C-alpha cells in the first residue's frame, strides 16, 4: 500500500531546508508555502483509486460474508472505517479546492464522496470555511468548531448549564454520541444554513436521496439487517476517529485564542493548530491531516504534499507537536483561561477560582 509520506521527485526539488530554529514567521511562511499548492492530477487520481477501490471491495466482501452468516467478517470494520475516513479527507481537500486543479472538478468529486460519508458537500464546505476563517477568534466561535468556553464564561453559568457543558465535553459524548448525532442526524438538514440559500438545502436533500437509494438497494440485495450491521459500524468508526482528530488539532494546552481586537489570521492559523505525530500507517489512513498547523496556514496544499513541507521547513516538525498520548491526555482540557493563555481542565479552573477567591 502506498504511503502519502512518499515524497515525489518534484517535491524534493521544492524542499529547500530551512534550518532556522526560531519560531517561524507565519506571514512569511504562508508566502513560501505557495509553491506546494499545485495539485498533481496523476497523484490525486492515484490516491483516490487506492482509497475508494479497497473500500468498495472490503465493504462488498463484508456484506457477502455477513449475509452468509460469517460474522467474523465484522472484524474488518476498523479497516473499512479508516478507509472511509480517508475518503472524507479527500472530500475535505476538495472543499479547499486543493485536490484537483479545476473548481468544478473539486465540487463534483466532493459531492460524490459526500454520498458515502453522509456529509453534504456544499453545507460542510461553507461551515468548514468559516472554521478556517475564524480559528482562535474568541469573538467568532460557534460555527464549525468544538464549543469552547472561557473560565470566566463557565463561572457565570447557572448549575444546569454548567452540567450540560460538562456533559458535552465528556469524551463519551464528544467521541461517541456526538459523531453519531452529527453524521446520522445533523447532516440530514442544512443546520445553521437554512436561510443562507437554496444551494444548501439542495446539497443536503440530494445527498440524502442518493445515499438512501444506495442503502435501499443494498438492503434489497443483502437484507436490511446485514446492510445496517455492516454500514453503521463502519460509518461510526470513521466519524469518531474523524471527530477525535478534529478535536486534538485545536484543543491542546498552548493553543491560540484571542479576542478579535488582538486576533490575526496567520498567527491563529499556525499557533492554533497542532502537529499530531502518528505512526506511518495512521498517517496514510488519515491523509496527513495531523500536519494541521501547515494545513491551516496554507489550506490549498494537497494532503499528499504536506510531508514535503516538513522536509522543506524542519522547524515546523517541532512546532505545536503532539504525540498520540499527549493528544489523549488533552481530552481533559475543557476551558480557555484568558489570563494564562492556555486550555485548562475543569479541576484546574476550579482551583484557580478558589485561590483567587481566597
């Protein structure tokens, strides 16, 4: 299986190593990264083929096996789920116009993949664009983000709303109930965009319709139970891992949050996104999305060229770096402490408030 970390000869030519050890200047760096933004058609088609073909074959094999009573085939669910996640990463690149050269080609490929990921392309593209435009802006939260309160805001809530926020931020909700709700229910309507134009209603309804046709067809061929027992776990694994990735890419101790008066896009893009270091197989399945600080600074870079950026700018390999263990630990960080400029846990916030009151 080809890994996305393999750097092409063209990328080697691009990779001029910058040995500077100081914090990179995000504005200068953004300009320098423009040379990585051109997609390569052959590479894009190859990455699509080695993702969707194995996914289709594996999914079909599981349907036949389970229909025949071989439930051991469900052990393949995690692999199928991760392949579906990789398809979502390709859809994500399409939303940035970075996967194919033509805008229309990106849109139609993204829309087609959205039928498999249960993610209406036009709706998600709009919300994700708002996320990129406002990352780290405390005065522009609430769209395409994991809801995050400041320590002061949490302290001003009544008991019920504190409980609801605690519940929302619990890992079982964020990585279990949350992804299921998001992909099975919320994406069925253009939530947040209902008054923004007919395109978003069309995106949601047409995606629903085509997905339904596929699932009903599979139901007639293999039975509703077989289809559900194969499809739902695959989708939920992809959704949960995807939400976890999105979470740790912006929810880490020394992330970047500022009020609008002090907020600047380039600083927030680089400083507010992590570099999640993963083993090579997981880098392949996640489409290098762990190199998220680079992605936010230059979102037009195709995912398969992100490793070349780290080769060209090795100082970025040590910037906002998170290991998988650090990322799991960051799940307890829930509130932004404006005074200290860091994300803290409920317990740490309570201790800080107690010391201030005493």
